[in-house]
C-alpha cells in the first residue's frame, strides 16, 4: 500500500512539473504572439496611411479605403485585450480614446487633450464629408505611428491572461457592442469577433493547466468561447444583434468561468499584485451581480468606520433638519425616499421658500457609484458635496460650527457618535465624523435587484410577453438607440467602463422650456460654469450623465426638469437632441442625427427602463430624532418642514 502511494505521489509530482514547464512554454508563446500582433498593428497603421495617400491620388476608391480601415481595426482588436491590460492609459490617450476633447487629469491648469486614435478615424471616415478629411486622417495615423514606435511591451504572466480577458469582456459588453467604440462605422460586432478569437487562441495554450485543475471547467470555458465566436459570426447586424442573449449566454458565463479558472490556478489576483483599491470587484462573477462594483472604493471613508452604527447615525442626520440654519430643512427635503430620493420638482425649493434653485434633485439611489457629484460635477466626493449644500444660502444656509454646537447639546447624539467611531463622547462629534456617517448612510442606498437584474442573473428558459418587451427595449437601448454609449451598464450612468473610475458629462442642448414654440437654451452653463479649471468651451452646457435606474420614480427629467414624461425625453433624443429643435451647439456630444425609432421601439425602451426600478427596503425613515437639551429644537420634524 505504501509502495502504491509512493508511486502515485511520484506520478502526480511528475505531472505537476510537466504542467509547470508547459506553463512556462505556453506563456512564452503567448508573449511572442502578442509581439506579433503588436507589430502587425503597427504595420497596419502605416499601410492604411499609404492607402489614404492612394485615395488622395485617386488610385484607390473610397469603398476600398473603408475596407482597408476594417483590416486596420481587426489588427488592433487582435492586440487589444492585452494591450489595454498592461497600458490602458497609453491606449486611451493615443490609440483608442473617445473622439472628444478632454482636460488632462491632475494638472493645475486647463490642459486640453485633443482626441487621438481609431475612434477619431472612425468618425472621420464615416462622416458625410469624409472624402475631404484626409489631411486629418494623416495627422492621426502619423501620431499613432510615433507613439507606437516609442512603446515597449512589458512582461506578461499567466495571471495576466485571465485578468485581461475578464476586463475585456466588460469592455466588449459595454463599449464594443453598444457602438461607443465605433461611433461612425458601427463595427462593434466584427471587433468583438476579433477579440474573442485572440482570447481563445491564448487561453487554448493554457488549456492543459486548466484541465489539470478542473476538466469540466476547462470544457465549459472553451465551449462558451466557441459559442461566442459562432454567435458573432452568425449575427453580425448591429441593429438586430441580441445583446441580451449574448450577455446571458456568453459574456456573463465566461466572466464567471474565467474567475473560477483563475482561482483554481492559484495565480496572483489583482489585489495581490497591486493593493490600490479598484472600482470593480474582480471576485464578482457576473456583470449584473450586486457586488460587481465596490461601493467602498467611491465612499472616501476609512473602512473601520463603515459599519451599522455609522449608518444608523448617518440616517438620523440625513433626516434631521438640525443641519439647516432654520432647523426646518433636511437632506430628505430634496431627497425624499418616498419620491425615489428626489422631490419630484422641476427645480428644488429654495431656503425659506425664497424661490427655487437652478436645478432639480437627482436620485440618491445608487449615487455612490460615481466619482463626481452635482449636475455640474463640481464635487469630487460625498463629503465635498455636503459642504456645498450646508454653506449654500439657498439650501441649508449655515456652517459647521453652528451645526456642531446644536448636535453637542444632545446626549443621545453623543452616544451615537461614540458607538460609530469608538471614541469617548467628548471627542466623537466632529465635522469629519459627521461627513463620514452621512456618507456611510448614503452609500447604503443601493437598489440593484430590479426585475431586469433578475433576468440577467436568473435567465428564464422562456421569456414571458412582458419580459420579451423588456429584453427588446434593452437591446435597443444598448444598440440602435445608442443610450448605452452614455448610460453605461450595469449602473446605466456616466461612470465609464471597464474601470468605472471616471464620471462623464454630456452636452445635450436641453431647452429652458421645451413646450414653447421656439426652443431657447437655458442660461445654466453646467460644468462649464462650475470649477474654474473646467471652464472651457466644450464643457459649456454639459451636465452629468445620471443613472436611468429607478427613473420611473425620479421624475421630472434633465437638470432643469424640462420633461415630465419618459416619452418626452425619448422624443427629444430621437430627434437629435438640441439640434433637432433648432438649438445649435458646437460641442453637442449627443448625436445630431435622428435615431429613427418607431413608437413601438420607444415603448420597448421605456419598458426596459421601468424594469430597472428597485427601491425595496430603502424608504424607511427614523420614527423620531435624537433629543436636544433645548425644548425649541425638540419640536423639529423628521425629514424637515419643506
């Protein structure tokens, strides 16, 4: 028996050593293949530049030029999943960034970064005046060549294949298949096919190691990869492509399978390579799982203070009008849980009933999944956001010293602060701790278990008629209607995938009163009139992209509440935004062409948005507020007077 045990153990060791050697040789082959793809892409850039010259010389047709461009895209997409993994910033800034000017992050001045790369080419080539834009094409291609020639590829490890492939699945689902990545050509399905074929090629080299750990898992991975490739080959029409089917049958299963394979391999996880917090949770197994994004990443509160006691304290403060100068207004005045954490007003009521604010109150449900706050993005976190509200003369009209003086008069509040922050009652009450507690509560206002989420997580064998309408709406939202190119899944807000660490704003051209015969742009310049650094022309009239989750319970719509119904909103988009009603803005980011959506399609999109409603267990409020050692203050109302 011992002899048999020894032989068996030796056999296992030999297999393990063999697998280790295969792993080394496999990753070396992947490295060589990655280098070939990189060199092929560089060659394709130069070749396409030459094709542009031939087109200028009238020795190449425009259709042939476009065909050559698709070959260029294929060469890039074959390299993309690893390229984006090991140099995402380089790719975004030089090779495949959005075709819009931006400000350089973390610079002191307004350093404008002009758009560069393939997405710019995509718009140029498929513009009506494309034949006259060859000079700009040369500029883009020459720039890309220069940058690529300076790039050195880093080391690649087996763990990178799993990590890069999973992040690429997010990218395909949210940026590729929606058309974000191909604003002119709509080539996203063919792009996805190129990526899938590359990932299949690289993962097949790791297949022996995966099989050794789990044969059934290995089989399921390659079965799903093949299924995805076949689906993309057989369904290549952008407008009719069933994104719901592809996500539920390919993207989400493969996303979970690759996680299992990564864990089984015992290779390092992203958190073990870099302990810097990430917005998306690598250990989540589904793009629509409630833990897909890390709320802790956005909250800017020390982890030790994110607890139930802090949440309870934060909720009390949220509903306590003691935060305002007249002790009549609370956070819940404008963010009423019974109204989807809004106030259902076109423009929120101002302090002491003195008119209205310039904008309405956005919902707080899922608001934590953002790195900027307010319609104009002027606040960088929740604590910064509170500062603006408290000191604004039209909102709370007060200051922290007065607030803390009142709170310190309450023995109940002192006990609550002490429990939340593990400090004695004489030192627990502070500005920072107040901000922390309220941030913890607001970050808990999460609704990610909607009817649509359930369809994504528990796909039924057969859809009911109403479910089919929702799915059709989702496919339109993520495809023909182009909603998903600004309202990114799974939160369906402006938080940009696949890393979800940057909030976007859009120039839509919303009129002050859409019901007037002649549409007039409002005076509110949005982001362009907020932070001094961001007062540049392309941010004028730009407003934060809000979530469409819970949209049915958070009307009215747009920053100024211009629209009361989703039908009105959809008609606005369907007609080309501001441009469609005669408002001309140089930097309108919303496509100016009509979407040509039918009435039936609009109803389907609205049905999808309605299916994103989830405010369950979020509407509770305190039965009473902590007592203050002052009889006048003890009369204050939970949630405020108005």
